[in-house]
C-alpha cells in the first residue's frame, strides 16, 4: 500500500534526506460524457481512491532528477533545455518544466514517484503524473498553485507532450471531491459537484489492451476531434451561425434545429473539402499543438457528431437520475453511452464490449468504456452487494485487473 510515509522513505532511499513536499494526485473515472470535452460539452467524472504520489525537494543545480517505481529510466532533464525526451513519461516531465519556466528559474528538483494507479489508459495516469508534478514542483520552488491552476497548466503541458486532451482529466484530478461526481462544463468553464446517492458502487475493469493517449491512440483520437470540428463548421453554416476560432459542437448544440440537421451532414469528408465548402480556413479544423493532421484525409463526420450530441443529452439525464436516486435509469444511460461509443464514435473494442457485457450480466446497473476507448478500462455502476460478483465476472472475461473504486478527493498535499 502506497502512503505518504512509504513515499518519504522511498525518496530518502533514492536521494537521501527528506522531501519538502509530498503530493497525492488521484486517477479519474469518467462516469458519462465521453468524447464531449473537446467539443466544449459537459462531462461527469469522479476522482478515485487510486493515486500517484510525488515527493519533491528543491536543488540548486537547475536539473530535474526523477525516479518512478512504475516507469523505466530515471529522468535527468536540464531546466534550460527541457524538450526532446525520447522516454514517453519524461515528455510529461519536460512539458511540466516548460509550463513552470518562469518559476524559480535556475533551480532544480529531485522527484520520487510511486503510487497504486495503474497505467494503461482509461484511469488518467498520465494526467495524474502531470498535474501532480506541476503542483509538487511549484510548491517545492516556493510558489504553490491553486489546484485549478495546476490543472490548467497540466492540460497545456500534455498537449505539448503530444496528447491533445480536452481538459476533463486534469480538472477531475485537481478538483475531485469524496462522495461526489463533478459536472465539468467548458463553454464557459464551470464545475458543479453532483452528490452520489446511497447504494451506488463503481467497479473498473481492464480490457487487456493498453490505450495510451500520448502513443498508440493519439491518431485515432485526433481523427474524432477533427471529425467533430468539421461537423460543427458545417452545422453552423447550415444554421446561419457565425463561429469564431476552432469550431466546436458545443457552440451549436443548444440550437434546437442542430439535432435535426445532423442527419444532413456528410458521412465522411476531408478537412480541406469541408473548409472549402464553407469558405473557412482549414487550419481551424486541423490545428493541434504538436501533431500533424493530413487535410486531405477523409474522416467520418455524421456518426461522430451523432455520438457527441446524443452523449451530451445523456450527461444531463444522468445528472437528473443521480439526483433522483434512480440508479436503474443511470445504469441504462451508461449502457446507451457504450452503445453510442461503439456504433457511432467507434472507439470501443471487442474486449471492452465483452467486459462491459459481463459486468452487466453479473448484476451491474450498467457498464461502459471509460476514457478515450480503443482499449484501457471499462466502468460499471452496481449495487454495493454486487461488487464482488461484478469484479469476478470482469476478471473471468478479460483476465483483469478489476477492482472497486470510490469517489475521492482531488489533488492534495500529504
Ligand atoms: C481522453 C482525454 C479526455 C477526453 C477523453 C474522452 O481521456 O484525455 O480529455 O477527451 O479521452 O472522453
């Protein structure tokens, strides 16, 4: 069991002495609202009781040295030249250094990183690492950050590490609250706590396949970002709405006719053709912080938009079901979300389908993939008395691991 004490001891063993700061950055499980955040539409995640711990102490030499029990290769990164790391987890460290360039320049730090949050995609281990490292370094260098600020900087840091994320994960990790889900909105930014009713437990289950958002999944993820931007551009044109900047479905979702017009969208279209059709600059559709997207590549448009617009409605309905304590209705919404992710967003896998089905069959109210999909984890909502059966069914389906998670507090100093 990882604790503040064990990580202090680990720090002492590696670097000698005591850390000046220990940060706990939990993972997150998104309950519903998948592939909506980058469209500016709401999400409903929880922070969980599995976390990454970071022990930090400042040094005088301008070098960041970091050891992780979960990842290979110790990091040694000069603050003066943080970019160009080949080891994937070092890229998150260098992204963090880049965001903190103005804080205590010239100083370095020693970091010891440990935890019980599995990597592999779905539980946001990379965002927990980035939010936690930013928060620990800023505090060690004498300029502690508000959690919401650490989340903001981590989102940019991860984009520079190549993962074009929508911003849900970092906020859930920074702002989570025990016993609550968070409804996070983006247009304009807002967070509201949604109390979880009695009689509701959560199990997460690994599908057996990794889905790393900074790696194998990046291109498939970006395709969905581009497809939904094309949909927003074209719907706005059909509805006679002017959109500034990056076109987001969240800018048109509130217009009644949008739900009807979505069937008029093309099945597939290349960004270049979409931009030409509405006389827009193609860069508005394919702009990413680091990755390149071919403007001539055809991407699905209608189905991605249908998923996103229907998912946003399910987020609202899920919040109503939680407030009413209607856990069957909540479970049905999770199932419908999974079906939409499989059929329209097309980001499920046979293993995720299988584990979700097994968890439903063993007594869950509902189950769905969580996070970007393409592998990683699924989540089930179930009665507390069924947790054991649901865990066993999940392990039988895919080999595990599967375990209960509870809604926990976000980022904290231990
Ligand atoms: C990943 C991203 C999030 C979000 C989900 C899909 O986890 O990091 O920002 O887009 O995928 O809902």
